[in-house]
C-alpha cells in the first residue's frame, strides 16, 4: 500500500484522478489539497469535496485549501475547457451547499491550509524516518508544492517522490510550447524541479495517448461489463447508475470542449488520472531520467519545459538543482491504463 497526497484543481480530468486515488486498491489517500488553476479557487475546493463525496471516499479524507494565485504572475483560469466553475456540464454531483460538502471542508479547531496539512500528513506517516514516506501528487499548477518545498525543507526526506502532470517535450497546449499547469505558475514549477526529491513528470506527449474514446464511453455505460467487473472483484465495485451518469456527463463535456478547442475528434485526453495510475502501476510507463527546467524569461516561450534529451547540460546524479532532476514518462501502456480506470 502506498500513502499518497493529492494536490489538484478539479477540473474534469482532476476528477478522474480523484476517482483513481480513492479506488486504486494499492494506494491509500491521506488527503486532498486544492490550488488555483482550471477555475477560481473558491470553485476548485468545492469541486474537490464534491468529487470525494461522489466517489464514496471515506469521510475522514478532507479537503485543504491552498494558494488562490501563482507566486508571481497573474492568475488565469481555463473556462474554455472546464466551464466557468471548473466542472462544467457535470450532472449528479452533490450540490456545494450539501452538508457533507461543508463537512469535507470543515476542520475541527479552525481552517488548516494546504501546506500545513501536507506537512502534518508527512510527519505522521514518516515519523522522522521510522515510518512510511508519502508520494505527493500534483495535477494542477505547482504553487502549493513549491510553497511546501520552501517552508518545510526538513520534511523533504519524508517525500517518496513528487509525481506531477505538467509540461511536455517540445509541445504546448496553452501556448505554442507551454502546457497549462506549468504556464500558470512557471516559477513554482522550477522551485519543485530544483528540490532534492525524486520527481516524475507525466507530460502532454504521454497524456495525449490516454484518449477516452467512444468505445470507452460505451463500456462505462454498459451494465454487463460493470457487472462482470463487480462479480470478479468485490461488492464495492458495483457501480451505481447515478455514478455512471455523472461520469458520462463529465467525460462527455470534456470530449466536447477538447473537440471544439483542440480538434480532438477521438475523445479527450484524461491527463491527470495518469499521475495516480503511475503510483499504482508504474510498470504501465516507460520513463527516462533527464534534466528539466522551465523557461522563465522567454518572449514567446515562457512556461515551456526544457527537457535536455541530448544531455547538453553538465549534470550530476542528484534530483536537485544541478542534477538530472526528473524521470520523464515517455510511453504508456494505454490498454493497461484503461483497464485500471474501468476497475476503479
Ligand atoms: C492540464 O491542464 C488542465 O486543464 C488539466 O486539468 C490538466 O491538469 C493539462 O494541460
Ligand atoms: Ca488539473
């Protein structure tokens, strides 16, 4: 069992990451923190709580609000892809004023912010070296993670690895060369890349192969398939109709915005789910270790991840600011990934 923390900005594909984090049988979700990104932070924190509830997460798993804006740059949202509130078009989620949602956001003794909650979870799990390290996953801009790295350097030993969806090798989606999560807060991403912790980057090159096709959509709605899975595993997997309907509207909306914005005709790439899939089944990915930096000053290239695939930079073997700092995912076993997705 791997202990994980999820920092996210739900977001349709973040919602699928939450689903995997709750239901992958070999991971244990300690908590969820939220960050500005796909929509305003106000909406994002509610969405995270609504998703946890919809996916049947244990009530002890709470949502901790984090940064409402990037370290330096102006905040930006992505309503074209995710709708005005971050989960546009999704039917069947608990409403934001449902008492269960307030409970997920309510912390006895007053508000606890993202970085404090991450620090507490790591301290309790790691126990200064005698316990278990925590995998910290990021599926949004990396502002919270950069703040955690800067404020709690003494706890980095308790981080097993940072796994993040973001960046690309020579590709962009919210500029010609920059991916949305990195573009939102490039300085935060560079702080995380420089941290002396193992990092795994899941870039667009790989997430664009995880397309939720019409065939996957039919499987999701096909009760016989669901029944088979349920019988062969456990009662818990007997997906209820409302849950299938919710996921269907979620992935349907995401498909329509990806088609109209980026011309993805086969279906949307469910980027963020791959972060949790990596933790649960790393063998689904082939990765290579490179030096990765973020372009912070470029006139046309700000937010680009510069992946040194030809090893031009002199680097050492550390994960920190002089080393080959990042394991970059290069290929995905797509069928294996969707098997895991459907089981969840
Ligand atoms: C990333 O940007 C967001 O729109 C998605 O949630 C994902 O994390 C893809 O570039
Ligand atoms: Ca996201």
